C-alpha cells in the first residue's frame, strides 16, 4: 500500500499555511486580530466544538494498493471527493491482490487463497478471450483486488474519519490507510490534528508502529 499527500490548501496571505487561513476564518466570527500564532486559537476553537472553521482547508491523498474492500469503506464517507481507478475501463487480467495478514500467517489459508485467486485470473482471462467486455468480466473480481483512488477531504471531515477509522472497531486495512493519512497531514496542520493524534497514539500505540513519526 502507498499513501501520498498530493495537495493541501494554500492560503494566499501570510506564509500560505492552511492554519493561517483557518485562524482567519475563525477571527472573522469574533472580529478579532491574529497574534501571529494560529495554534492556540485553533486548538481552543476545536476543543470547544467550533469546527466549521476547519472546513475551509482540505487535503488530497493518492492511495494505491488497497483492496476494494477498504476502498468501499473509505467511500462511505460522503463529505469528500473521490476519483477511483475504473474496472470498467482498465484491463484486469493481471490483478494485484491485497492479502489479509491472517491469511499470510496461516499456510493452509495461504494455499486456499492461492488456488482461489488463480481461478479468478483464469476466469477473467477466459471471459475476455470469449469477447466479454472488461465492464462485465470484472464481475468475477473479488474484494481483494487492489485499487487506486484519489481522495479530497476538508479538515473537519478528516478529523471525523480518523476518529472512526483509527479505532480497534475499524478493520486493519482502513486503519492503516488512515494512520498514514494522519501522519502525512499532521506536520502541515499540527494544531488541527495534534490533539486527536496525541490521544490516538496514547490509546493505541501499536497502530502507529512502523509509521513515520513527525
Ligand atoms: C466500525 C464500523 C463498522 C461499520 N459497519 C457497517 C456495516 O456493517 N454496514 C454498513 O452499511 N456500514 C457500516 N459502517 C459504515 C458507517 O455506518 C458509515 O456509513 C461510515 O462510517 C461513514 O461515516 P458517517 O456516516 O459518520 O459519515 P460521513 O459520510 O463521513 O459524514 C460525516 C458526518 O456528516 C453527517 N452526515 C452526513 N450525511 C448525513 C445524512 N444523510 N444525514 C445526517 N447526517 C449526515 C453525520 O454527522 C456524519 O457523521 C461501519 C463503520 C464503522 C466505523
């Protein structure tokens, strides 16, 4: 799996940081002036629940090598924009698979897996050779098929998604995606994501192991 931060809001004033823009939006509410450090102001607003101000900045991620199972969980989040590789138009006769660690760890399960994915590839190729269009041949592809997706979310929605998906209740793969997204966006907006990140790292340190700590 690869997760890359490919864009983030650029404020056209000051130093151009997204946090300056968010502070400005918040200051408009109170007709108050910035004191040069948006951090204290932003943290206070988020802690009191005045989260609409953080909707003014957004981030775009490119995620590749995740399963269709995980991408389906991701796209359930509605306050976002998505562009996903199309199985209608892309030839899938040589697909990549996302193999759950539970399968990799069990030699018998790994044999079942290999046999099944072999059948899938044979069936897809046979259908294509019979003239079945890609959009119909794809019906044999399972949740394990790897995909690629570009996602844009504003910071408020990102906080919401991180709260839901970096939790033991979420599945390992989307959790891994979200931990990576958080670790990428946090250094660029530490006052928006800092409290949440601190809490999650404290509660679930294992989820962050192996991730790039900022
Ligand atoms: C652990 C876990 C298990 C899950 N299991 C299942 C499952 O078995 N089956 C299943 O179908 N889904 C399941 N889901 C998906 C879940 O129900 C949500 O669809 C998904 O997490 C998207 O989150 P969301 O609805 O909070 O918000 P988003 O779409 O991210 O929206 C953000 C927020 O905006 C508000 N909002 C958005 N749209 C509306 C609306 N139409 N009306 C009112 N408020 C709105 C809500 O406050 C919402 O929290 C699961 C999710 C998790 C985290």
